C-alpha cells in the first residue's frame, strides 16, 4: 500500500461524503446551520482522519486517528437516524446512508484491530 488513497475504507468514506452532501441539499433550509452542518462536518472528518493517520507512518498515532474517524462515523450514524426520525429525506436514501456508515464503521474497527 502506497497511501491512504489505496484503502477501501478511505474510498468508501469519500463516496459517503458525496452522498451526504447530495442528500442534505434537500433538507429544510432552517436546518442548514444545524444538522446539515453537523452531518457534513462529521462526514468530511472520516476520510480526513484516515488520511492524517496514515500520514503518521503507522503505529499508535495512526490508530488514534482511525479511532477519531470511527468516532465521527458513529456521530454521523446518529445524525442519520435523527434525520430518519424527523423525515428530512426519503427513507430509502437515509437507509442507504445508514447501511454505508455501518459498513465504514465495521471496516474502521477491523483496521484499528490490525494496528493494535
């Protein structure tokens, strides 16, 4: 592996960022500085932390940043559930986002275990 961009979890989290931005475009305007902003920041944080961790040349620091990415993914999962509960987007879109984030969480957990 030559860089973080070779990681499947990084690729999937980058795709997820795009999906989050596309779905939240249609959220109520009054939520733009609320849940939309929080969801977008959490989504961007996932691949960003993966990249920063891999820039640290492995070891404990890499695991720390992957753990941060996992924390952001858990935060985003909660925000997707809140969005579903409030009916902010079509349920099928939010279910797809939720399934994607669960897969990313699983992949991050497995990657962290390999570094410990």
